C-alpha cells in the first residue's frame, strides 16, 4: 500500500452487508449498502499499467466509500430517513460550522 486508482471503475459483487461507515466528524451504520466485495475492471494506476483486482471486507468498504466521494456521494446520502434523523443534530452542527468557515474565507 498505498493503493492509487486513477478513474476507478468498480463492480460490486456478493450480497450487501450492514456495517459502519463515516468520516472524521461522525459515522453511522448503513444497512445492506456495502457489497461483500468489489472487483475493479481494467484501468490505469499511477504508473499507467492496467490493473484488475478483487477486494472484500473493510478494504472493499473503504474503496466503495472513496469512489462514492469521487462521484459526489456522501455516506449520509445512502442512509434511510430514520437513520439520517438520528444524526440530525450532528449534521446541523456540521452545516453551521461549514457555513461559518466559508464566510470567514470571503
């Protein structure tokens, strides 16, 4: 490691599993989202070589999480309304802090 992927193209396989996911500020459990594994189609890695691999467990979840970020998806976007409502105070606080920081930078 580290694993560097350029323009990753992943293919989930296996049943979805429940598991924790998050970012430094907070986390939550996502039910059935995480594939039990992912495979990556041929693509380029940093040295320009075509690579293909399969991953499972925590590595699979971490890769899916980061690819979601590249596609503009946050883990909270995959939560049910009920799960998201449980995090509402933390989400509101983070949103307020982010807006304050953006105002300072103007």
